[in-house]
């Protein structure tokens, strides 16, 4: 009995030694190789040394980025080519004229910043429709798919194995048999529940599928980071969709969270060209393809005066955090109101400071988020930031009618953003996101009215709720916030 016990002890000591050595290696990587932000680096080093086994596992799943430069080198090359195409398209755009009396002119500097930072072309000929209900959004998408004549390009973070997804897959296969080019791009993690033969009918009909960052790219960090969180669709280069809805029954309100409140846009106009370029860049990288930028993919839109739209993308392959900068610029331009809807609220210091300064300057700052969590850790961490903002005059609302998944911000009823990016560090730095920034026209005012209508389904967070928190709730908030910068 002595030898087996001793062997077990030796094995245990060896395992502990291996973990400690791995922690030291990871700590060195954090500080000297990955060159993370000082605050994030200090937090990771602390977790690795004070919580050895737990920290080791956390780092494997969430932290490691040592292969980042190698992983995205090819994608950056593709992006460079695409940006040249965008620049050529920009030269063909008519000059954007904003009358002096139009307050949208206050955002011209912001438009220039996003153009410089992300090559986000601005166009003013867009007709935009807003969807807040999944049934209406997917009815519109299926209708456009049914009427497609040339090509259909879908890019979604999540595609479920359920009734809605099968309905869309069947519609896509039918169009492929009619000779329409069909491509579907999903995220390898977001779509992990799909059977291998889910799109068999589509593929047999001549359609194509690709998966963003399969395990072969990121075997060490278990594929949690660098997800393609975008939700866009382009049909015939004339109609595009962008927003927060993924594809699945839960987005019709048929999931465990009940009624699903989200925001998505349908766009017709030149902004669809930017969505098309975004899809090409992501498809070429995921499918190891080289789709050319043929004229057929960029048909001339109807000439009209419409909403000013910029399609802005960001991700770990870009250096500028363009969407976060867009959010910051919107806040800083606010004169009357900043109204935000988001399911996840874990801001960095710059966002916190901007929101505090706006509220303390008399701007009506409001944040709406779910009353029930789908990710409890993120939920409790978000509450800790909300309490802090309330000291500066920010008002917060818990959405009670199911789950709110919308990622929107509207400023003064004049400018707005709708897309896939949450107000959290993961969306700012680690995920691939796409948002539409809108100026001028009726859509920002419409989004503000939608927010106002949603308040009827909310409970306002009060100082009394803060004072009456239990010890358990306070602990959840503190612990979740401690690690919120790295998870």
C-alpha cells in the first residue's frame, strides 16, 4: 500500500509542478510577448499566481493570444486589398452635403474619423427599416431570399439546429437549385451544435458553407477568443441586413428566456456595398478563397436622398477599436441625450469616463439591460458598473418583458448605431463585430422612440435597490467585476 500511495503523491506533486511552470511561462508571455495593456497584464499575472489551477484553466480558455500575429497575418493582407477597393468606391461617391441647419453636420468630424480609422465609407442614399421582433425580421429576410436573382450571402455568429434554421436552409437550397449563388458563413463556436450534414441539401444544390476559425487555428485557447460575432446578410448587392439577431427559434421568443427583444436593420442603398466587402473579407479568410470584387456584386443603387450610413467593423485583426471609438464619439457629441440598450455592459475606463462626464454635464444618459441573465457572470459584473454610473446621474432600466439583446445607442435623436457589438471589452477587443452608424433621416429618431416605448416594459434601477442588496449579491458583483476585464 505504501508504494501506490507514494506513487500517487509523486504524480500529484508532478502535476502541481507542471501547472506552476506553465503559470510562470504564461505570466512571462503576458508581460513580454503578448504585451497586453498594463491593467489587464497585472490582473492576469495575479490570477495565475494566486489561483494556480483555476488561473491556469482560465488562461487556456480566455487569455492566450500568443499566436495572434500569425493567425491574422493573412487576414490583414486580405483586408488591405479590400480597403483599396473601398477607397476606389469612395472616389465614386457623390459629395455628401449637409445643410448648415441640419444638426447631423455636427458629426462630420466623427464620420471622417471612422473613414480614416476603418475605411468606413459614408453614403447618403440609403433607405432603412428597423425590426425589433424576430418574426418580422426573418419574414423580411426570407422574402428577400425568395426573390433573389443572382446571389445570397449570409454571415451569422449562431445558427441553431431548429425549425427556423431549417426553414432558412431549405429556402437557400431551393434558390441554389434555381442557379442563385449561395454562400453561408458561420462561426465555428457559435454554430458548434449543427450536425455535419445540416447544410447537405444546400451543398448538393451547389451552395457553399464555411466556418470561421475552426479548432485547427486555435487549439490552445480552446477557441473562446476571436469569434466572428457579426450578423449580416447581403442579397443581390441591393439589400442588406445588420443587427443583433442570430438564426434560431430562441430569437423568435421560443427559447427559455421567453420574449426576445432585439434590433436589426434592413438597408437598401450604397451602404450594402460595404456589407458586401465585409462579407468577402471574412469569407476569403474562413474559406481560404479568393473571391474577386466583380461589378455584379456592387450594382448601382437607386439615386435618392436618404439616411447617412457608415458600416463600421472592428476585431482583433484591427488596431483601432473603431466601433468603440464610434461609441465614444457619439457620447462626446451628445448635447441632450445618450440612450443605450445592451445585454452585456462591461465598459473599459474610457467608456466609463465618457458616460460620467456626459451625465455630469447635464446630458440625459440612460442604459437599458436585461432583468434576467443568460450569462450570470457578465450580468453581475455589469451591475457593479451601473451602480457606479448612477452616482454621476446615469439612469438605468431593467427590461422585464423577456430578454433584451439589442445593441443600440441613439444620441439626441440625430445619430445612432445598431449592430452586433455589445458595450463590453470582449466586443471592443476580442470579437469580430460590425455596426451601422446612422446620421440624418428618420431612423435615429425612430430608435429613440423605440427606447422610450420600451421603458413601459422596464423597472428603473433606484438607489434604494442598491442599498438593499444582500451580501450574496454584493459578493457576486465584486467577484465578477474583479475578473470582468479578462473574461
